């Protein structure tokens, strides 16, 4: 057994993240004795969800969500509340969310908001969900003004990453999920970058040992960072707390908004990381080798590294509502070395535009 097969998150109530083929068999034991289960799932996983629900026994209310980002809306949230009210869900009941990051973000927010918070379990079915979204308790929805602007911090009671679910994941989604692990490589664990660079094709094989190690290392970084700053409240001066995990996300969320959420989150994060690498290079914080490595590792995976040149004014506008912004001061996470980051607060507008010009196509 890999020593990263079970990773602990030190939340107020600590919980475990299990990552292996067959991890879903732990679900029954995890929620043993619960009266009612709300089982939320992505449509593509309907058969798997029903089979799992049958194994649980007891009263299970099945809720099929719209696919992908269409699940992360206020309308869907209200529909879930209404269904849970009809089924009489109480504070001792549990919600289970099976799907990618969109499903677990919405499911987590239903759990956070129902009766002001009930327990929930995440069963991520994408690489991105396993490495990132299902762990750490950020839950929420998108609104017209931007990505994840409404939500809550609410930790799951357990996370089961069953690697066998990745067999049916479309290659483009698998690839986009690896980006969040690459992010963890730049901010904390460069071995992840080595693993991708040594054999990018193998890194994208759903059943390779390499991908399993990349996923587990990504989870380990996420678990370590959130355990130190659950509510993203401790960045001070040079000390970067949970905001570290937001590396590349300021521009990424702006791109997602402009694209009406049709770009995959991971693809946008890749471009966002190239952007902050250009910012750091311009400011003399990182050398050319490290800045260029962002492009080369993403390109080796066949991921985008640029965006439309004419989009800058709209992107700049959208970035103002980023959650790291304080007052009117825009803040970015930038590297000052491999595996080492700092907060860049209120950068010069010309530098921001120049960094964008360097990645624009
Ligand atoms: N809460 C967090 O900390 C956090 C972290 C990272 C990302 N996110 C959020 O996660 C979302 C992106 O997650 P995602 O990339 O998993 O996208 P997603 O949930 O939209 O899933 C991507 C696609 O894969 C399909 N799919 C999922 N599992 C499958 C499987 N096993 N087989 C076949 N198809 C499958 C889905 O139906 C969907 O079409 C974004 O909304 C992002 O903001 C949240
Ligand atoms: O867990 C975190 O913290 C992250 O920032 C992880 C990100 O990968 C993730 O996309 C998160 O949802 C972004 O958070 P947001 O607060 O910028 O919406
Ligand atoms: Zn992300």
C-alpha cells in the first residue's frame, strides 16, 4: 500500500481521503446507522449511483443533477432544498455527492446550507475532483457576476477516491484535472512536475501507477495546506496560507466567466498559471527557466497556454471580483522560486497588461 493511499485532513472534525481502486466499498461503513441519505450524482454516473444506493439499504433519496457547471446554480440549489424538505431530512442525516468538481461543489453547498449544515461525503469521479474539489470544504455555486461567488466552507466527513471511476472519464477531462496536480507541483511538490515531464502520455493513462501517484501527491499537498488554514484566513505578509491553492485562479476564473463556463476549469487554470508566471518573471521573482517550465509542462500534456489578445479589458474587469481582492486591491499568488510563493498585492496596471500581452494570442 502506498503511504499516500490514506491521507488525513485536520479539520475541526478530522477526516480521511482514501485513494485506490475499490475505495467506494468503504461508503457503507462510513455512513452506517444513518436514517436518510440524499444521494446527489452527475447524470453520466446514474447507473453507478443506483448500484451504490442499493448496497446502502435504508432510505435513500436519489437526486440527479444537471451535468458539469449547469449544476452549480441557485435554481439547482433550491430544487435540492425542496426535495430534501419533502423527504424530511434532519440534522442527523447525510448527503453523498458522486461526480466531478461541479457535483461535489454543489452537493457540498446543499449540505452546508440545509438546516445550516449536515454531514456529507464526497465521491469524486474526475481527476480534478480527487486532487482538489472533493477535499478541503470549499463549496459553492456560480452567479452571473462570476465563478464560485456564493458558497460556504463546509468540510466533508470523508472522501473516497475510487480510481476505477476514471476508466470512463473523457481524455480532455482527465487532462484538465491533471492541471490542478501540476499546480501543486509548482507551489509545493516538484516531484509531480518530474512525474509528468518524464512521461506525459503515461501521466494521462487512467490506470497508470504514475497517474495514481500524481493524484495522491496532489491530494497530499491540498490536505496539508487546508489543514493549516481551513478558512483561507491566514495569509500575512510573505506567509501564504490556503490562498496558495489559488495559484493561477485569478485569471482562470475570469476566462471561465468570459467563456460562459464552457472552458474546463483545469484548462483555464493552466492559462492562469502561465499568466502569473509571466508576472513573476517581469517582477524579477523567478528566472526564465522556471517561468518557461509552466508553458512546457502544460504543452507536453496538450493543454492551452494562451488566450485572446483582445480580451484583456474584460478579463481585467472580471478579475476585480476575485475572492483574494481586498477593497480595490487586486492580489495574486506568485512564485518566488520552485515550491515557494508569496502574495503580490496591488501590482502596477502596466505590469498586469504587459504580463497578459506575453501570453495573448
Ligand atoms: N471546491 C474546490 O476546492 C474546487 C477545487 C477545484 C475545482 N473546483 C470546481 O470543480 C469544477 C470542475 O470540476 P471537474 O473538472 O471535475 O468538472 P465536472 O464536474 O464538470 O466534470 C467534468 C465532466 O466529466 C464528466 N464526468 C465526471 N466523472 C466522470 C466519469 N467517471 N466518467 C465519465 N464522465 C465523467 C462530467 O459529467 C462532466 O461532463 C469547477 O466548477 C471548479 O470550480 C472546486
Ligand atoms: O481549495 C482552495 O482553496 C482552492 O483555491 C482550490 C482551487 O483549485 C479551486 O478551484 C477553488 O474552488 C477556487 O476557489 P475560489 O475561492 O477562488 O473560488
Ligand atoms: Zn481550481
